[in-house]
C-alpha cells in the first residue's frame, strides 16, 4: 500500500486550486437516474469515490463517460437494466445509498445494500427510509438489503425529519421531484451541496423552493429532462487547505474559494489569529506572527462548524497556544486521528465525544496511520508543521476525497512525496 512522506520545512506560500465538491458530485451523479435524457457535470473532482459512483451507476445500466481528464462526466440513464445496488460496490462508499430515492422515483422499485464507507460511526439509514415511506414507498430490510417499492408511484407528503441528515434530505428531495403532488420536507439539511443539487434538479425541470433553509417544498412533475451543471467548489477541501498557512505560517491563496462556503470555520480561524481576505480569484489566508491561539469547536449541521473539518482543526489546535475543547456532535466515533496525533507529540485527552487539546511548542514527525478520509489529511497537516519526517500509511482513504494532494502541496513549497508500495 502506498504511503505519503512529509517533511516539515517551515512557512508555505503560493496558490492552491480548489476542486469541485466530492459530496456535491456524489449526489449530482445519481440525479442522472431521474431522467431518460443526458446529464453532464463539469468541474467534477478526480477521486476514487467518483469512480466508485461511476461503477455503481454503470452496474444499473447508466452510461457514464469521463471526459477532459475526469473533469467532465457525461451521463445517460436512458436504458436502465437493473434496480439493485450491490453490496460489493455499496460497501466501499456510504454515498452509494443516494441511488435509492432516484431509482424508486423513476422505476417504482429499488434494492440497495446497506452501506459501508468511513468507519466513523454506525451511520444507519432510518431517516432515509422514514422519508421515503412518507412518500408512499414500502420498504423492508432483507438479507442486508433495503427492498423499496412504490409501483403505483410516489405521492407528495408533509414530512419532518428527526435529524437534519444530509443524505436523507438528498434522497427525499430527489424522490419527490417525480412524485404526484407537493412534498414539504421540514427540518431539512441546509448544506451547500444540497443547494447545488437543487440548482441542478431545477435545470432538469424540477420545481423546488426553499433549498438552503430547513423547509424545502417540491412540486412533483411528470418527467425531468437533460441538463449541464457545474459542480460547486469543495468547501471541505477549501477549509483543509486554509489550514496550511494557519499551521505552517506563510500565505496561501485558495483559487475558487468563497467565504460563504466556510463561514463558521473561517470565523474560528480568525478568532485563532489567522487572517482571511477575499480576492478576485478566491480566498487569501495567512499567518505571519507567532502561533495561533486555542479556540473551542462544536461540530454541527450547516451552517455550524463542519464535522468534516474537525480532524484538520484538531491538528491546528495541537500547535496552538492554550487549551482547546473540540466537541463532536455529528458522528459518535470520529476521534481516531487523536491517538495518531499523540504519536507526533500532541497532548490530547478524549472523553466520549469531547477532545481536550493542549497546544505544544513543536510536533515531531512519526510514522502514523490514516483511519478515515478526513483523519488522513489531518495527519498530513500535522506532518507539514512537525519537525522531521512523518510517514502517513493507508493513503487510500486520502484518494477518496483529495485530488492531487501531493502536487497541490508541492505547489506551495511543501516537502511531500508519495511512496509507491513495492
Ligand atoms: C454527509 C457527507 C459526510 C459528512 C456528513 C455530515 C456525503 C457523501 N457525505 O454524510 O462527508 O460528514 O454528511 O455533514 O455527502 N443518521 C442516522 N440515520 C440516517 C442517516 C444519518 O442516524 O438515516 C446519522 C448518522 O449516523 C450521523 C448523522 O446522522 O451520525 C449525520 O449523517 P448524515 O447527515 O446523513 O451524513 P451523510 O449524508 O452520511
């Protein structure tokens, strides 16, 4: 298995281009299943998760062509041949469950394996199931698969989610676009990826209002048509690279970044002493005077502090002046990076969903292991700030969500290389 070797070498400066959002692309791709006409996505990120979704859609009979070095995905679901999302593909990635709503809406049936993905908690599907049942689907769990049916078609309904799940909101909104009548989804998730999905669905002819708020109203239509849509910038990749100058010093411009995508995260960084300015091309982030100051963080659904930036923020807090408390409220098992950071000299105490981080003057390079996607990049950030060499193994987690991470960091002067396994 490949590993990444990072050698801390002081302040980093330059520009990093931000790719299209993995999590937006992973919900936009299944939207192709809703229509017989082609759907084309531009600004797609080049990631292994996108390849997994491509395989899944192809296994259902969709055509998916990757053009322009993977940045354009041309899809057609004219002739679907299957309504079963097989365990062998779904186990690799939880977002595979996003084919459930579209297949049910278009074909009246869907069989979807319960998902796998990062080992960051139980991650059940109950909220998806409850929402689709409210639209008239009959769903049962048999042999590890959800068997969903709505042979007479889905019907619009008023439904309030018990928790604002991102994936459940996406599945329910997609399903409701082809339901008879109006659906009102209350306590919906408000993430920018959902706004991006709705913008694309609207281009396909869907009638939707309220995205970005906690109530989304969908007026069902008979059919959706083709469209071309540009994937929104990846706010998690943006936040991750904003931490590069924060943790190493220097000044980095994130091309394509917007503050509105990372408002709560950016204000925490500013509170810690990092300077952030909007430029014509994106966001410029710099830290020039001494270490950052500790800040406390609580992860919450958007617009709160994103759970997907918690591990990276913890890496920064390991080098901050003072004591920081990070509380994880979205996933129950998301501090697996903490013991790895401790191997690098960090002082972290974890109690349940809370981590207390006491900043140290200097992290030290060490061999560490990536345990999930965001944990892996937090170890790279720590390695950039550490004295000596850090080897991060199990980098397949990183390949799921960060394109060209070595090239992007080399571009700002980092000493980083990928070591191919023999
Ligand atoms: C999405 C993101 C992921 C991010 C997460 C939270 C994608 C592909 N992934 O994941 O990167 O970390 O949002 O911002 O977009 N839950 C239930 N029942 C359900 C569904 C979820 O209990 O039916 C729980 C989960 O176990 C978790 C919490 O709700 O504790 C949040 O999950 P959810 O918002 O659904 O996240 P995902 O859509 O899986």
